[in-house]
């Protein structure tokens, strides 16, 4: 599946703005591959971005869909009031905490109609019939997993490959089920341990994801048996990325710890600690996407004000080690670092 890549590095699908068609095109031109996120986009906008990405990559790209979960019955009253207090700082009102399925069926139709070659799914395993639809249209199906049991279910549904997400990853955990009693959503596995555990259960190709920002990281997961490495945080400060200016500034400044929170979306996600993450996380209910809609006007207003303290500053644990520059220069640096790391292993022969 990834044998034809010059360098087995994948730009992760980062919903909400960072993963632009231009970023995907630049990574592809540099020998890697990119995934276009459908999350939070209306179907019409997603379709336009699919067309643009296909043009920029000569059809060598992937797309990512959020699998809708069940509607949460959690009481949102307290969190809504706390978010309203944040909204007042920026002169806006919180959004309505409604549940929706992110136009999942319409977006699935689009990737099938456009015959997208690689389609990945996050927040759950698609139904076997949905997997078959993609495959019958010539596509390969990847499912993001965070535990060996999730990997087993994805394989049983017919997935062609698995994206193995370690706890080090920035942004949303790809958990199939969000445990309300656990701030991080459930049992947590580091990437290398999870790779080994899943390899013991399946022969499917594995894509490693979670805290990979250096070429030596790429070399390490390939040596551990991964078919490719998926990087998100490493590309957040790429020239072509759509990362908001306040988040770019916070990434460059460094000094912030990262932590899991449900405060912004209702699902566990790792981000840099800011005021909202620090003050609203403890009592944030497990209610996705209701909290995403609730916090959206606040996050947007904070962004317009250039204030990172009420934005979702998603980033992996190793964000301070990631660089900036064009996507091509980042890929070239990763390739050089990976080559050097492999060279250092000669002493083991």
C-alpha cells in the first residue's frame, strides 16, 4: 500500500484548518503522502477540497472521515455556564450544543464517487458494508485504533490497514468509545508498545502515529514493523499549513505542557495547556460533538483576538522539537535524520 512512496511519511489529517490541500500537495511532491480531513466541513466544502487536493497530488492522496458515535445524555448545564463566562471575555455567546453526525453519509458518498484511493476512519470502525463500498470503488480502507481490541474489530470489519495512535499524539484520541470516567478516555498505550501488541494480532499494514517529529522517530517505527509513519505536529508550522497564527506563536514559544481535555469538544484530545484547558477540563462532560459546537464561537473569537488562552491548541507531547519552514524542507530534514539514524545502527551488525 505504501511501497511506492519515496519516503514513507504521511501528513496526518488535522481537522479544523491545519491540513490544507496545499500542505498535502507539498508533502506528496516531496515523496510522502497526505490525508484531507473531512471533519467539521460541510459536504459541499469537503467535495471542493477533494477536487483541489486531487489536482495538486495527481490523485495520490487520502481522505479521513469521523465515524459518528451515539448521542450523549450528559448534563451540559454546568459546562455551558463556564463556557459562557469565557465567551463574555470576547464579547460573544457560546454556540448551541447540538448533536450531529458531521454529514457522515454524504461525505462517504463523496469519497466513493470520487474514487479516493485511501480512506481513513477515526472515532470508530465503519460498518463492513461501508468498508466494502470504498473497496469496490477502488479504495483502500484504514482505521485509526488506540488499543489491540479496537484493532481486532477494525480488522474484522475488513480494513486494509490500521493507523496505530499512541498516547503521545496531539489532537483527538481516536477512541472507539469514550469512557466518561477517564479524562484520557480509557486505557492508554505508548506508540511502540501498541505497535508490538497489535502486530501480535494481525498481519495488516500498520501506520504509526503519535509524537513523531524527528527522522529518528520515523526510522524507529519502521524498524518496529510499521509500514509508514504518520506525522501531524511536525507539520503544524509548515508554510502551507492552515494553522492559526496564535497557535503558531504558542508552538514556537514553547514552554507549555500538554494534557488531555474534553473542554473544547467533548472528546479527549491532547493540547498545550492554556486557561480554558486548565480551568474547564475537570468537569467537562463526555459529549461530542455538542461541546465542539458550544465552544466554537469562543475559539473563533479568541483566534481573532490573537489570544491562545481560549483556543484548542492541539499538539503532541514532542511539539517543542518540531521545526518550521516549507513542507518540502520538513520532509527533507526528516529524511536526512532518518538516514543518519539508520547509519548509527550499523554498529549492531
